[in-house]
C-alpha cells in the first residue's frame, strides 16, 4: 500500500466531489427552470382558457 501512487486516490476523490457538486447545481438549475415555467403558465392562465379565469 505504501508504494501505490497517491495521485490516483486524489483523482478519484476529486472526481467524486465534482460529481456531487455537478449534480447539486444541475438540480438547482432544473428547479429554477421549473419555477420559471410555472410562473409563465400561471401568468398566462387567462389566455390559455379563453378568459374564463380572468
């Protein structure tokens, strides 16, 4: 174990941390996009149903 290259473990750890961070930011981006879409739909709900609700 002492003779093994420590860089491989560092690369693996860094890759794992980057994957977790990327997934977190991906879900944040999806959440923001979903909120924007829901707000746009609610803003135009009167146009969608032909003025029934407005």
